[in-house]
C-alpha cells in the first residue's frame, strides 16, 4: 500500500543519504516521497496536491531507493544519475575499462578508494553511473539487468 | 512506375493518395519507400544539449539540428564499429531516440512547469519524456495507456529519462473523463492506422484497409469527445496522429467542433516546419471550416514520417 512519508520518516531516509553520500536534504525540498514495503518513491509536489480519485494508478513518480533490513538506504541507478552530482563521500571513480565492466553488471576487484564498505556511488569523469556495493576491495555492480550494456 | 511500392501498399491506399495529392503523389510514394534518418532528442532533465553534441561528435557522429526544435538532431552517419544504442550516453539516458515528427505535438502543446497535463495514450513514452523535460520535472503529467505490455515500455523509458513528475495510469483513455482532475493541457496522440510510419517499417500497411480507417475513426471520436471534458477553460488540447487519413484526422476534429461550441482550432506554426492546411472535405463529407487550421505533415515535406497535428483551445 503506497503511503506518503511524514516529516520524521522523510528525514530518516534523506538523513541516511546525507550521512552516507553527502546529499544535503534541502536538495529534495521540492519533492514528495512515498513508500510501499521497502521501496521509496520520489515525485513532484504537484503529484500529491491533486485529487487523483478515479484514476487507475500504476506508479507515482520515480523509484528513489530501497530500504534494507538495517535501515540502510540504497538509491536507484536512475536517482544517482539525476542527483549524483551532489555526492561528496563514498564515491568511487572508475577508469574507462572498469566502466565497461561495471555497465555489464560485472564485479571489479582490487578497488582502492577513499570509501568505506557498503553502498558506493560510481563515477567516471563527469558521469554518475549508478550504485555499487564495496566489500573488502571488491566492487559489485548494482546496475539493473534491463539497463546493462549487452555488447562488450 | 509504381513497382517499388506496389509490394507494401494496398491498392486502395495508392488510389486514395493519388486522389488527395494528384501528380504530387508520385513524390509522396517515393518518400514512403525511403528509409528515415535516425533522430535523437537530448534529455535536458539530465544534461545540456551542448554537452551531448560535443561528446557524440567526439565519437565520430555527425549531427544536424532538426529545424523545429532546440534540442533534437538528425544523425547523419553510420559507424561500422559502434552503435548509437551502445554508447555510454544512451545508457545514461542522456538522449532519447525519437522520430522528428513525433516531437511536434509536445512542441505545439507547450506544457509549462507546474501545469497539470495528461498524455492520454502515452506508451512507449517518447512524448511523455519530452514533456517532462519541457516542464523541468515540475507539475504533474498523468501518462496513461490501457495496454499492459506497452505500459512496461512506458515505465522503463520514464525511469531511464529520470521523469519525477509523472503518474502512470492504466485505463481506457475515455474513462479519464470520469476522474476529478481538470487539466491545463491535454495530449491525445491517438491510436491510428499509422500510415505515416511506413518509412520506418513497410509492414505498417499490412493491416490497412478502409474498414480499419473507419473503425479507428469511431474510436478516436469517442476518445476525443470524452477527454475534452477534462480540459480547463483557457486550456489547450493537442490532437495528433501518425496517419494521413482524413477520416482519422479532420473528420474527428470536425465531430468535436459539432459537439462543443466552446472549442476553437488554433493555427499550428513551428519555425522550420513545413505543414499543409487541413482538408475541408473528403469522400463526400464536408468538414467544419476551422479544420483548415489543422496541420498535415507529409513525408516528402520535411523528409520525416507523416503526421497530423491540431491545436484546440477551450474558450469561455
């Protein structure tokens, strides 16, 4: 059941992203947030301001993040591509070759970066590509199957 | 003389456009047989136009701006060792592959940030994502389609483009009239016989027949006469199709004008786009004279797909 996040819930989600990636909460002042089980959705404020009774709704806005068992918050690939430019911490810079591997959905070993284990933002030059999971120097790509590059 | 298109054009289709266009029909049929140039629209929700142009040109692509747009380009060359769809820029959702004519309806509608808009037959989402960018991800777009598999494509494209201001609905477009929402702008890019898409796929005319055209005309009238009830006073509705059949175009608009005296047809003028006036009569039927303000876009006029666009406004 989709429900609008209240102020406290909103601060908890955005606070977790600010702590992990440096995304200031004010960046999201013009947006609304909804949640259904572990999925968090972002939408324009106007999506929540109108009487939408009578519409057979499939989705509202864009999938923003998923909330894990330990309340960690994992932003989606699409959200990183939109808001990644605000990242100040836990970001991993890839080379061109590593980028190809990452976009194919494959793991990359031997990562040395100023980032702690857990969710990391992946960047190549000026492009924010998506999310990875860093574990003891190994980066696991989190690019969804439908978005992966098929041909190497 | 007509050998090159006899294989994929039904006889009645050929006869119809010989009658509508006269000697010019020869050029029309020739263009219907020619392949289309690939087009892209830069997704300004994520990146600037200059940035994408610079990056693609650096990779060896040659781009030419489509005259009636600010952010869309024809791709002039193929490259043997790379495909546009395999570029990082495509993965990142920095551009959308969209035919040049299909960009016209949102440009005529001009949705603004903070407005309330509905895209009645939205899938797979080229016009929805275009409007979301025009609205800078602000306001509300209700993007509707009744078909589950087409909705899947719509949702994928909205996500990839990063569209935050969209509510996706799955319902009969005519039933939007039963909702409580009133819209500043309505886009009805109606299901149609798709004659104008024959350059992309010659099979587009395989199921074409005068009966199909008639049946679609009935559906289109039903959709238009219902969704117009959700248009605010002073609001704009763009009715468009990718077909050239008058029954699906001017006849549908004429039916609306007969039913609604508070609707007027405004002129469609986009700089750099050649259009023709709407047809005021066809096959024994005379249409409302306002349909001359409708815009017909023939494939040979702008080297594009065929299209039809009408701009309607609700007066006091």
